[in-house]
C-alpha cells in the first residue's frame, strides 16, 4: 500500500527564530507571526495554501559559506523565490535585511543571504 505524503513546511535553524520569521514575513508579504511564549519555534503559513516556513532556535547555528568548499559549513538547503522584477525584488530583499551574495553564478538569478546566513535565490519567470 502506498502512503500519500504532502510537504507542508520547510524549517530553518536560526539563533533568532522571531527575527528570521519577521524577515521572511516582510520579504514574502505574509502576515507577521504570532509570537508564542516559547520562542524557540514558530511558523509562517503561506496565505496561498502552499508550503509554509518555520523557524527553530539553534543557538550554535553556523551559516553556510557561499560558494561552498570542502572546509566550511556547507549549504543544506536554499529557497527559490520568484519575483516579477529582479531588480525590484533585490531592492526589496535588501530593504528587508537580506545581503546580496558576493558570488552570483547566473545573470538571471540573484543569490541572497537572509539575516541568519541561509541562501535564497530570487528569480523571474522566463
């Protein structure tokens, strides 16, 4: 018998779950998170019903190095964020608190880092 499975949430580790949740809420235009008494884990629900994001407290979180090498913390996952206009999307991400990565491997994608150092890519449809 085959079990049905549905991806509901991607969880990112961070030393500041509340701050990172607020960053992604601003970046994506989602509702600000309700901050629970236990601030070590909180979630953002996708208002369109798709995959949500959660943030788990990890006080010893080490951000990945980009581009990766064999000697430092490597990226385990990154998010792909579609924008209508790449230049405007980058400006918005930077205003929210992102950093533009120094290494950009493609002309039609921009690699950014969130405040905890997780990579995410901004891209536009072809």
